[in-house]
C-alpha cells in the first residue's frame, strides 16, 4: 500500500525538515543491534515534544502508516527497527531526552522518553540518590525503551524490573 503523498510533507510541517530523515546513512535506525536484520523505513521522524509525537501519530494513523517507536536501538529482539517493506515510520524519541524534575521529598524523577539511562542515573547520583536500573547498554538505551522492554539489568533481584521503578506515564495512543 502506498502511503498518501501528503504524509511526508505533513510530518515535516510537524517536526521540521531536519527531523524527517529519508536519505543518507540511516543504518543506526534501520539495523538492529545484533546486526541480524536490516529494515527499510519510509522515514525516520524525530519529534521534540509530546505534542509533536501526538501529531505524528495522528498523521500516520490517518494515512494508515504503521509506526516503530525507537529509543537507543539496543534491544535484542528486533523490536525497534522497521521491517524491509519501506512503509513504516521509525519514531525516534532521542530528541526528547530532558530530565524534567527531580523531587527529593517524594523520591521521584520525571524524565522524557528518550532520556538516556546513564544521564538519569547521574542526575540522581548528584542529588544523593540511587536510580537502581543498571545494564551494560546504559550509555545508549533510553528510559522509554527500558519501559517498553521492562528491562531488568544487574540489580533486578534487589530492586525489580523497570515497571517496579515507574509511578506513572504520559502516553500517546493512536
Ligand atoms: C550490551 C547490552 C546489554 C544489555 N543488558 C540488558 C539487561 O541486563 N537486561 C535487559 O532487560 N536488557 C538488556 N539489554 C537489552 C536492551 O538494552 C534493553 O532492552 C533496553 O531496555 C532497550 O532500550 P532502548 O532505548 O535501546 O530501546 P529500543 O531498542 O530502541 O526499543 C526496544 C523496544 O521498546 C520500544 N520502545 C522504545 N522506546 C519507546 C517509547 N518511547 N515508547 C514506546 N515504545 C518504545 C521499541 O519499539 C522496541 O519494541 C542489553 C542490551 C545490550 C546491547
């Protein structure tokens, strides 16, 4: 199925020309971490806010185009790369990497989906706290991907999987 020709211009209007990637080397988005599967995306789209994510999802849903969310692309099961059809959008959350707030009184931290796990750990450590999720990919993986996979890591027996560390989510649905 060919997506409506208007989709790519619509996506560019939402996130800006520079953040709808269709050309050049897209290996980092289209090749899975274990280098077993190489996909082909219609475009890689990189929103900067929840509002932009919502608009991108709405535009893709209207066009009947499926979306593959992607964080650090360190997953081991080819869940974060597109198939080979060239019809799927990779929705990369890496620009949404802010730490929004740390509440020491309530022992909570609020971060965007694309926040790299190591950044989150370091912000907590500087404030005198431990964020216990730790895995060898922590310099690249994102909290959105950690939640998507319910990652465990080296301290899972003591502190639980990522879902045990999460109090709430802001979610965009189709
Ligand atoms: C060296 C190494 C060590 C690892 N060690 C461990 C380990 O100890 N324990 C463990 O559990 N895993 C481990 N992993 C696997 C991987 O790092 C984790 O699964 C990690 O949680 C994936 O995060 P990511 O940001 O790279 O997600 P991605 O690989 O980008 O995505 C993973 C899945 O989550 C979805 N997703 C990503 N972001 C979002 C979002 N914002 N919203 C909705 N869905 C989203 C994707 O579509 C995909 O299905 C390891 C990987 C490597 C390379």
